[in-house]
C-alpha cells in the first residue's frame, strides 16, 4: 500500500484531513529520498537525529 492510498483512506474519501508522512531512515543515498517522495511522503529525515 502506498502512502497516497493510506492518506485517501479505504474508501478513497475526497474530503480528508491531510496527514503528514515523514520518512525516518538511516539510508542517506539520494535515490532513497526520491523513492520516498514518489511514494507520496511529505518529508525525509535521516538518522541519527541531533537535538539543536
């Protein structure tokens, strides 16, 4: 199931609340970010995460 399908819901409701989907991965290769974007994710974060 793609992220877009999950956001559309089981019945494909047209009036839905946007759900931000953020990928968290240790894979830093540029093509991985493209694949996440193509799947419909809104953002991409790589590990490790540092607190500012």
